[in-house]
C-alpha cells in the first residue's frame, strides 16, 4: 500500500518522488525569504503570491498522491468484485454502478457475498453428488443381484439429480428394442405403456441408437410422435442417458421431471459418470457370471461323467442326462429321442421340464422321421439345428418341442463315431445365441450322452438276450415236463409275463369251423372278459388281423389304432405274433403293456421264437388229445357193444350209455329222445350233464321242430357249431353254443335222436359225428334186440297159455 519510511537499502519510486517534492518546497520557501530580506521592492507581493501558488500546487499534489495510495486497495476490491460477479453464470455483466466510490464499494461487497453464497451452494451440491457417486460406486462394486443394483442406483440418482421419476431400459437379445428392467416414481399399471421401445423411436430410442445423451427441457415443444406417451404422463423435462460397456450400448436410463428443468454441463457430466460406473459394473457382473457359469458347467459335466460311469440302467442314465443338459443350457425343456432298430422311427424316451420334472410316460411317443422333417434333417446330416417358434414346422414337432414358454428349440445329434443314435432337443425361453464356446460345450455333453446311451443300450441288449435265453429254456422245460395243454399254456404265459414284465398276455386259437379266434389261455386278463370272447378273423381286433395276414404286428399306441378292441383301461401298446405250423396259422400270441411304444422288433423276435414252440406244443397236444379221444371213443364203443349184448334192461342200458358219453367225451350235455309212434312226437327219455334240470324227462318235441326234430325228419345228423345263428335250434339250455343231433335208425325207421351240446362255440367236428353215429347204431340195435326179446317173450307166454 506504500510507506513514507526511507529505506537505506532501497527507496521505492513513490518515496523518491515524495522526498523530492518536500525538498523542493522547502528550498523555494527559504529562497523566497532570502530574496524578501535582501531585495525588498514593489515586486515582493507578487513574488510571495507566485511562491505560495507553487507551494499550494505541491501540497495539493502530495495530498492527491497520498489519497490515491490510501484508496487504491478499495478500487482494487471493487474491480475484484466486478470480476467475480462477471464470472458468475459464465456471462459478461456490466460494471458496478454507484453514486460514489463508497456506494460502489458497498454494492461490490454485496455482490461478492452473493457470489460466495452461490459458490457455497455449488460446493455443497457437488459434495452431495460426490457422496452419491461414492455410494453408487459402492453399490455397483458390491456382490448383489443385478436387479437390486439397478433399482438402488436409479433411486439414488433421482435423489441427487432432482428428477421425479426414472426408468432403466435394457436392450433385448436381438438388440432391436428397449425393455423395461426397473423403474421408480411411476405406477405399475402405467409402466407397460412405456415398455418395448424400438431403437431410434422417441427420445429413449434415439439416445440408444445415437449413443449419446439426449435432453429435452420441454416435452411440449418436442414434435417426436412417441413423446405423446410422455405428455400423457405429464412429463415436462426428459433426459435419456445411454448405458454403455466396451463401446456398445446395452441400455438407456430415462429420467423425467413433472416441472420444467434446466440441465447444466456439470450435471450432464455427473450423470454420465454415474451411469458409466453402471457400465463397468455390468462388465464385472458379466465376467463373474461367465466364470460362475463355467464353474457350474464343469460341475454339471462332472455329474454327467459320473452318471455315465456309475450306472448302466438306461432309464436312470436318461433321467440324469436330460436334467443336467437342461441346466447347462438354461432350458425350459429337454427331451431325448432315440432311433429304433429300423432307423425309420424316432421314439421319445424321456422328457425333462422345469415345471413337470422328469416324465417317462406322458410325453413318451414314437413317430416316423417323415413326420418330423427338422429332426430327420439332423439325423441325416449329423449337424446341429435350431427351430424358431414362428418357423414352418409339423404339428408333431410343435406339440413335442414348443411348450408354453419355449421360443426356440436347439436340436443336437447324439453321435458315437459316425453312427447317430438319436437327438437331444432343448426348448429355450429366450433367444439363444449359439456362440463357439456354447457350441463346443454342447458337443462335449452330447458326445458323453451318446456314449452313456450306447453303453446302457448294450447292457440292456445283453441283459435282454440273457433273459430271452432263460425264458426259452424255461419254456422248453415246461414243454418237456407238462403234458396237459391247458396247464402247459398257462405256465408258458406265466414265464413270459414274469420275464418281460408285460401287463398281460394271452394265447388265442383259430376255430376253422367258425373262422374265429377264441381265448385258450391268458394271464392278466379278467376271466369275465376273455371267457366267452371270440374274434372274427380279419375283422375284429389286432389278433384277428394277425391271424388273417399271418404277419406279426406292433401297435405303439392302441388308442390310435381302429383295429384295437378296448379291453383293459391300462393297456397302451400291444404286440401280436402268429402261431404257425408251416404256412397255416393256428392261433395268435398277444402281449400288452401299460406304456406307450413299449414293444420293439426285439420283442417280436423273441415272441416269434416262443410262438413257434407254442404252436408245435399245441399241435402235439391236439394230436395227443385226438388219439386219446379216439381211444376213449373206441373203448366206449366197445363198452356199449358189450352192454348191448349182455344187458336186456333197455332203460338201464340207455341211461348208462348216455352217462358214459357225457363223462368220457366231456360234452356239457347229452340227451336221448325216443319216438312216440302213437303221437308222432319225440319224447325225452334220459339226459346227463350241466344244467340237466333245464329240461325234464317227458319233454316233447314235434318231428321237424328244432334241430332234434329236423334230424328225426331228415334221418340225418345235424351239426351246428354256433346255435345263435341256427334258426332251427330250440333254446332249451341257455349256455349252449354248439349242438350235434344224430338219429337212431333201424333200416329206414327212426327210433329216436341222440343230442349232444357244448357251451363252447365250434366244439364238434366230423369225428364226433362218426363216433356218435356208431353209438347211435349200437343203441338202435339194442332197442331192436330189446323189442324182439320182449315181443318173443310175450308171444311165448301167449302160446304157453
């Protein structure tokens, strides 16, 4: 500020000027006194005036100079206040005005105080923002759920930025539109209207597309069409900040205010910095997620390896593999379909879904490759393929692969070397980017899966072959030790059902007389269902079709085959193989399962082998039974002939013969009708067998009425193996299915009719007719002998009298 002290070392310019001025004034004053003392004259007064003026000027100069030195700090203070005020707001201001320097100084001090307050306010705001920035940095760096992190960052940003609401958008997988991730300050029912924004659409879409911040201070003045939605939400000012990581946009943060808002450069940079941290946090999260995913994948691969090595059960292996593969791919659905032996059909063995877990039955199905073209192409090419929900696909593929939330299906071949075993299908809920890393992982998994399946199939094959050999051995043992056909067939069916786990099994035989199949033996079928059931060959049932064609048949889903006759509700699939002797079909072996597509060509092969043995056993048994029956018939004929010769009591003879016929030939019912000549009717003489109380002795039939009457009238044997279709049959016994009537003749005279009945359709043949005709002749002879004996006896008595 200046000083009047004289420094011996150094004098300033100001000090030198003041010193010279004082010395000059003193010199002039003493010079004037000297002149006035020695040279007094008339000019003295003028000289005094001149000297006084000079002294006054010098004094004034000194005063002004000192005043300036004193006021200089105040001037500098005013200038400084003007400078500070001019920098406020970044614009030029006019100089400070006032009535005088003191007034200007006061105003300058006021402006300076105001500026300092604003600076203090800015510093506090900056401190708050820095604090918020630190909080956000802590949020994004802490291990937490990404949704929670997004919500907390958005909420903190709204607090420090002064905006009223905010929405955080993320790009979808196709990077075509923005989808709402989280929001604050907007009602839930209104957020859907602001969702799914295409790139370049409106303020938010432009921010994402242009990769730069977009600020609209007044939405009302913005003419972009999509912004009408914001106007409807009463938004006044809008800010859109792109979220970026590694130079790419992955989302947008939208901030809105219900009042007009200005945004400074500092605020703009602050928000950009905050959301830049979000981008870095996403990078870190993605990195951690990637490593965690790799660790999880490796763990699942170890599980798969363990499953491959620890079990040879195909069902268990498929269960583990389907679940682990769904977890690796983060899929909603995983199914494994294997080719059958013909390599023309694909069968779904197991289906795993996040909702229904593992399912071996409901989803199990089998279909031709021609019905699933995308699967067929994968089988043919051995290359992975993808099916999108909107692609043109078959109905079977859509039903098989696309569950409610599945958007696309990845099809992967199961290969062992060059051989393809089947397909793995993965149903994914979001668009799935098949990058090289995932592709290699899937190939590794499917390779292990194929090896596991092949090992399990090989084990199952060996196990099945051993079981087949054991079954054939047991059947052979039964054939060599059991002579009774019914017991033999029942034992064979028991071995088949217990060895192969079938639901039920049956043997049906052909009745050549009626061209029908009847059940000879069964296991698992209700007795009331098969007891009286017969099938028309070529017209009814799967077994009827097999008996007609002579070819085996596998039906994977009986509900879809019109030939199937509904029997047991649990039955879902069936296999039938013919019982053949050379080229002649004598019956059908039938097996059923409670699972869809349970039978394969392996079942056909083993059942065909067993069917050949069964057919031979049936034929041998038939020949044995025929020979046995023939022996019984001959023995009975011999016995009847002996009795006819030795017995004169006709009534007793007839009863014994009829009883012997029923017992030895195992007919269900045997009756003998004799001709009553006076009335011309046939009268029941005697009967034996089941339901013999249905008709009683003395029952009458007119000649020509019914099968018995027709046989008497025509003097011929009458055979019907299905009395329900015979109009001349008189239903005396309700259970009768077959009937044979043979007349008793003496020359051309009919003495009566022998009637035999069976409760089984097709029970009689020509051999029965021949035997009964022989017995009828014996009975007729006995009746004639008895009549002649009694006639001779009466005549002898009359002559004696």
